[in-house]
C-alpha cells in the first residue's frame, strides 16, 4: 500500500492498523474526522516539522492605523519580531541626528582598517543607536483573532501609511499543500491510538454484555490501552520533537 498522501488515506491507514476490514471498527465517520482534526492540531502545535520560519511583508494602510492592528493569515501561530522598513519621507536626511552620529562613527572606523573586532563593535553600536533614536513599536499577537496589535504612537508617525513593515513569523505547514504530513510517523501513530480510544469509549456502555458465541466486549481495556499510549506519544512529542524555547535577555 502506498504511503498516505491525503486525509482519507491517512484515516484508512490507521483503521487497517487497528484490524479493519477484518475487524469492524465501531467508530462513526464524524468521529474519525474529529480525531483527525485533534491529531493534526496537536502536531501543528508542538512538532518542529509542522512549523516553518518565514517573513511576512505588509504595506501599512489607513485602516491599519485606524484599527491599531493588522490582520494576518490564520496559519501564523507566532510572531517573534517586527522590522520597520523606513521610507525617505520621514527622515531629515543629512540633518538627521542619527545620520550625523552614524557618519562620525563610520569616519572613525577608517582609522581602524583591518581591525575586525572594532568593526563588529561599531556595527553593534550603530544598531543600538538606531534602536535608541528610532526604536520599534511594541506589538502583541493574538492568535485566535489573527491580529497583530501595534502600540506605536501614530500621531508621532512611528508608523506611516504606505510604509512597509516586516514580521518574523512562524506558520504551520498546510497538509493539503505539503501532503507528506499525512505520512508523518507521529501523525500515523497518534491518530491510530486516538481512533482506538474513541472505539473503546463507544464500546464502554456495552461492557459486560455477552454476544452470541460467548464473545464479551471490553471497551474499557481498549480505552485504557489507547490512553496510555497517547500519553507516551505526547511525552515523546514534547521532549523529542518540540522546538526549544527561545532565549530572551531582559
């Protein structure tokens, strides 16, 4: 059997791992879809292969300034940083204090040609100078609203209509576009156990009922076994596949 490359193929693969079609898996199609959604959501939330670092360019509009926020795509789960791409309209040119201070530092650099350490120190100093004199507006990202709230002082033209801003973001990998997600080992293993847990939950109410031939359903055992395996997989996900926490300097 070829590797799963669609949502339906993934579900069929997991059902076969549980014994279908030899054994009837007593799970409704809607329940299968729900467990698939839960598995993909968990995968996209924590698995390092489910997110990609990218940069989002946006041109500021009058609506953005009026609202105080920018709407982004719902595939974005985290915004790390904001970069301002300043245009020529908001600068005083050669009379700008930042320009003059930077010019003096670059002139001093000419006396240290070949000194890489001094060059690196000067680069960091100029970056600090830019941050102190220009600065960047503070942002808050609300994932459930798909909004980036910008807390700059618009009246002082921290952000100007028509300018471009760039966000450093992390966005989820869309399985419908990148279908190899459906063949991910964690996704297949976890969804199999999630379906098994649902199967057990469906059969629990019939526990102890003896069927023709002396067969007794044991939904509780199915449920408990699947739950234990799901906890093991979740622990492996967090400890093996999750991206490390960013390092912050306060």
